[in-house]
């Protein structure tokens, strides 16, 4: 087999996909092309006619696409879970987010905050600040990232404190992880992979998904803020 193998990849699985693709490409004789984005952005792309051999996103999103005929039924494979955390630029003081009250105080004291617009973590964060009664105050000083990695906003100095899936924060060099959100306001997401309904490379798609469940992939997951399913 030779040619191009297309993947839609959620940002949360960026590090593990990047780590696994060289072996996959060598074994299958293909060139993998990955479009990384927040899951909700990926949903819009697929519903707008975008196609891929393998689609990675939240389990709920993959179920939606399966019902819509965009993913082959029965191919959803659960890979890992991840929670939301906060980061600062490397070497900067780390604020306290260990309790809900500490998180609220830190958000009010922060000069600037960044979170994603389309990602599940960003949607959840927007709900949290409203629930805490500080939504307007935080949004007034927020740098809302359309779809990419919030850590990159922090590294560029456009905001002081960033919130996103922990695996997405750890995908960016130059940030320090502050820690996870308190349990009372945490959201743990399940990420999965499925085979695109339009694929002509189903065997290769199955091979990649098996690799994403393998020992090497799971080691990368653990090192990058993801908990492999079944671990």
C-alpha cells in the first residue's frame, strides 16, 4: 500500500498520535496527514463534507458521527481519559487552584486568562466561571483561543493563565502545569477513535487504532496527562 492516509485528530491526543505515526507509516507504506483541532471544530468539518480514514475525538462526538453515517458502526475504540488543568509560562509563579474557592480567587486576581472556544474543555470552563458568579469579570480579560492549543497563547505572552485538557497543555513546550481543576468542578472526558465511513483503507485504519491501544501508545499517554482505558 502507498499513498496518503488522512486522520482527523483531537488536540487532546496530539502527542500520542505524533509518537505513533512514524511506525505506522513505515509499516503501512503510507504518508499520514493529520488535521488537529478541537473536537467540536472537527464535528463541523465532518458535517461539512470533510472525510478521513480515522477520526479521533470525544466518545460522544464519535457516537454522533456514527449515527449520522460518518463513522462505520461498531468501530469506535475507546483510548484514554483526561481532565482539565491550568498552566502558566515556564518559570512563572504557580497560583493556587487546589479548591473551588482558591480557583475563584486565582481567576479574579489573574491579569489575563486563556481558554478554548470550541473545545470541550473551553465550553466547560465557560460554564464554571458562570457558576462561580465571575463569568463577566473573567471574560473581560480573557484571550479565547478559537480551536488550537491554549499553551501556545501562554508561551506567546498573550495571557498569564491557561485552561485546557491537561494532555493539550503538556503538548506545548514552554509551559508549566499548575495542576488539575478541583474535583467539584472537574470534567473528565473519554477520547476514542473510529473508522471514517468513506475510507478505502479500512485495514490500515484498524492497524492504527490497534497501535493506539498498544504499550508504546499507552506509555506516551501516561507521560502526557492521559489515562489509558483499562489502565
